[in-house]
C-alpha cells in the first residue's frame, strides 16, 4: 500500500496533537495536591463556659490568584472547639488545591451557628466578624505541591481568640488571631511539674518563641485582648502536674509559668503572678530555652520556685 506525503503529514500532526493533549491533561492532574484541614484548641479561662461552637459550611484558601474552595459541606459541620485540646483535633475536611503558595485559610460559617454555651445549659451568640460572608480568617503561608498531601491544623486557642465584646461581658467575639500550622513540621513539649498543684488553684504554662517574651505580657490586657497575648501556645497544668504543648513549630522556646486563683463570684480564674521555674531533661538543667524538633516529643521536668 502506498501512503502519500500528505497522508503521512496528517498522521504526524494528529499524533503530535494527541501527545500535546495528553501532556496537557497530565499537567492538569499533576498541578494539584491534596490538603486536609483540622482544628485544635488550647483552653479558656472562664470555668462557667462549657462549649464554644462553630458551624462551618465551606473551607476556602487564599492565594495571589484568588479564593479557592478546599471543601464544601451539604450539611454544616458543627463542633465544640473546646473539645479538642492537648493535641486532639477535629477533622474538618479535605480536598484539592492547585499547586502553589497560599497565605490564608477561611472558614465560612452558617448563620447563627457560632455560639457559647454555659454549664447551666444556657447559651449566647458569638460574633465572628464576616464569618458568614468572607469567613473566619486564619493567616499563614503554606505550599501545595503537585501529587502530595498537605496536612493543615488550625489552632484557634480560645484563651486568646475568645474575648468579651466590650458591650456586655456575656457577649463574645472571636478574634482572627488563630494560627495556621503545617502538621508534620511540628513537635510536642510534654512536662511534669514537681509541685503540689492542689495548693494552687491553677497553673498555666505559656510558650514564647525565643526573644519574644516581655514582662509586660503579664499586665492586665487592654479591652479586646488577652493576657500573655503573644504566646505561641499555652496549656493548663493538670492536678497530677502534667501538661502538653502540641503542634509546636521547630525552634527554641521560653516557657512562662503563672498561677491563678479561683474567683467564686465570677466563676473564673484571676491572675496572680508569674512563677520562676527550673527546667531539665534527663537530669540536665536547661538554660531557660526548650528546643523543639519536628516529629519529636521533648519531655521536661519542671521545678517551680514557689
């Protein structure tokens, strides 16, 4: 059989076009990565609060090219932020994003789905500015790589984000101060405090990135802010002396210990003072700083100078 040059040329062009189309399809697939989003918390100071609830309808991500949807839910996902502490997380959802650099996550909230509950069974609405429109915003850079999965954790840390509105002490505002964490890049600090915690109403430990703590952090906060506002993380020391600081990024940290006394009238804890502490690992005294490495746990022995 004889093929003309024209037929051969057409075949070659068709083959090239098919190859280019296949390559384009492959590029489209490879230009996306998987992302999972979960939520964690530290603790609130008010003992009469039993729950802080969010109802999420959509998770979005922001990049220079615009806003992309990570996950959208047929039924809003409602959860109590306070129920996920000491490294526990609520699995919010997962999806795909185009490969690239992102600067922010957004939680789009349902109307009336943000509220605070009290131990007596009552509840009040919680204001989340732009929560139902452009969403509750969590700033932080992260990269999505093609064909890889990125695990993101939103640390809401209600101790800092949940504040009274300033109009009524029983009305709450959720500040946009949550931090965004890339899960696999973090470590954990666990500690055992050698002190009779029963003699104190409450001990709280705050973690500060090296060189960022100032004694003024212990001063009474301005309206709409929190004491120890620049701490990276915090934890309540349990009655057995144990504490956990989870999802800590690699680096050196200074730990600040403070005690609080119970206010029976307000049913909350009042700040008393900072407490000096000696930190050691396996009997070796540390020079004030604790080093955290990714995917590892740093175990401390803490001796408080009461």
